C-alpha cells in the first residue's frame, strides 16, 4: 500500500510541501546553519544514536589573564628588591661573624639568649607586648563608647586622633619634655606638684639647722628642732636657724620679734645670719630674714596641744592655750626636701613612661576602628536588652563587647605588631644613661649594627628573631581579613 502525497515530489522523493521526514530519513542542514544534532526516536536501536557534539564555550569578556602579569610585575619587583632580598640576605649574614668573614652558624642566635643585655631587651619587649596592646585597646574602647554618649563627639574624636598626625619621632621629643623632672619644665611633674601643694606645704628647708652650742635657745632632736627652755603663754620664743641657702630666701621678708597678746604664746623663726658680717648671735637683726611656712608645734607632756605656721616675717602665735609651760618644736617635716617631681626618666620608670607615650599616640587609631565596629552593631539587640531590664553595664559587657570581639581582636593584634617593632619612642625619650634599661629588640638591633657596636652578624640575627616574632601575628591578621571578606 502506497502513501499518497498531497504535494509535488522532487526526484529524490522529498515533498515540496515540507512534509515531516520519516524515522529513517537523514536530515540535511541548511547551508548557512550550524551543525545540528538529531535526537533518535525512543524505539530506535542504541547503536543508531547520532553522536552529540559539545557546545562551544562562551567567549571570555575582557583581557586575558596573562595581561595581569604585566600589571603585577612592577609591584612584584619592588617587593622582591625591598622585602624578599633583605630577608634572604639577613638570614645569610646572620650566619657570619661581625666582619662577615668567619662562618659561625647559629652562634649569633645563641648570643641572643646568653647575653645579659639582650635578655633585658627581650624582657622589655615582653612587658610591651603584654601591657601596651591591652591598654591601647581598652582606651580605644572607652573612647569609642564615650563618643556616643557625649556632646561635641566630633571635636572629641579630633582631639584624641590628633596624635596620629604627629610622627613618632616628634612624639618622642614632646614626651621627653613632658617627663622632665624639674616642675618648671616638665608638664607631668608640674601637675603633680600643683596637686600635692593643695594637700600640704611644698616649702621645705632641708639645709636648715640650729647652732651647735649650749648657748643656742634651740637644739636638734631626732630630726626636729626643739626649744631648750619651756615657755608659758605671754612669752616670746626665739628659734634661730643657720645653713639656709639664699635661694630659699628669695621671697622672705625681714624677720620681726613677735609680741604676744594676752594668753598667747608667740615667737619668731628666722635665719640668724647677716650677709657681709655683723649682727648679734641669737638676736633678730634688721638685715636677717624670717622663714615662711614653717610648721611650729606647742608640746606639753609629750602631746601636741596646738599647731601654727610662720608668716612671711617668721612670726607665729598660739592662741587658746591652757596655762602652763610648753615646749616649742619644729617637726622634722620642715627640714625634708620639698617634692620636686617624679623621676620619670630614671631606670625604674622609664619603660612605663614610654608605654604611656605609646598609648597617647595609638589610642586615637584604636578609637576610630572600634567606633566603626560599634556603629555596625544592630541597635535592636541593645534596645531589646534595655527593655528586658538590663543595666547599661550589662548591655556593654554581655552584648556590646561580644559583638565587637572581631574588631577588638584586629586592634589588639595590630598593636602587638606595633609594640614588637617600637623603636622611635624608646630611642628619643630614654636618655643615654638609661637606654640599657629601656632597650627593646628593634633598638638593640640598631645599636649592635650601626650605633657603635659594629656587629652586623648579631644585628642580622636580631632582625630575623624579630621577624619570627612578628610573623605569626601578621598571618593571624591576614587570615582574619580573608575570613571577614568571604
């Protein structure tokens, strides 16, 4: 039985009307069309399946990856010249002696852990790593929280961050002046002496003493000066002293003999010495100066009954005393040297003093980073805690700090790296006499290599040792940044 075709047929049997091909027909692609794959019918044998050609890959947009090499090459060359080569050469140089001629192997590294001066630098660096990053992070956190609670927050941030605009060398010069011991030059001691003056007199006469003879009306007794004879109210007691330096008498007035009123015990404390000679011993002469600010006590039966202070002319008065005899005493505190400030640049406090300067410089940096993290904290969590009855301290301790933990860790690790590399502040602030007590690894590396030591083998070993200490913290920071960016 033959099939009837509705349209005309060509010599090859194809229909002119475009009838569908049969199951065994071969499909001829159009001349301008791409290769076409025909899917066999479900009942076709497996061996008759037409091969499937893979689709063409989409064309890459932009330049080829090989072009990135030309952009990375200048940076890679600079990195190799300025970082990789110095590290490799330092490793090589650390294996030789000071002159670079004799191979010593690990001898320089053994010296690091056997030399007493180098061990002091390691101890100081340990103090820096433990104390400075913790204090900087804590101060930055406090400042960042305060900026959200105070008015003029922008001005406050500007003031705290301003030290970052100053180089570490200039900061060292500033704090070298701040830590001067003389209160008239050092700001720190000027503040301390001003505050201490509010709680007691800073006037002292450490060189004053009574005359050493039996005719003197007063005598020394366990650091104090006491009258030889007791006196009753209505009497005048003279307390002559010698040995006072002229500098202490610059503002002193001429001494006067005190005249006691009814029921008063009065007296005069003065310098019994006339410049140029003359004058009578144990008597107040017109050219002699009174001692101002001296503490005077009226003592009876071993107990202090009254206390007074001398005026500018050296006079003092006791009022309201009960009848009887009293001994006039100048306590030993009058003859102690006045407080002249703390020795910040001494061997004991030099490292804490330099750490204080480091905190002043870097606290603003920590504040800015922590403030950025604080601004990203969702306020809903804070408000929900306050609604539930949490105090501000509980909100800060249990919500704010845990949410800020990643930022705090980044700041803390960055400060550790900075403390391990600290050089400028120690070099400028510490005087030459106490630099061995304030020394750190970076400064010791410079001193050994270029600061007079001339041992570049040991200096190179110190540099590699410092690199080994810094490297783990750098890797930790890089991993943290990558994890945050993913």
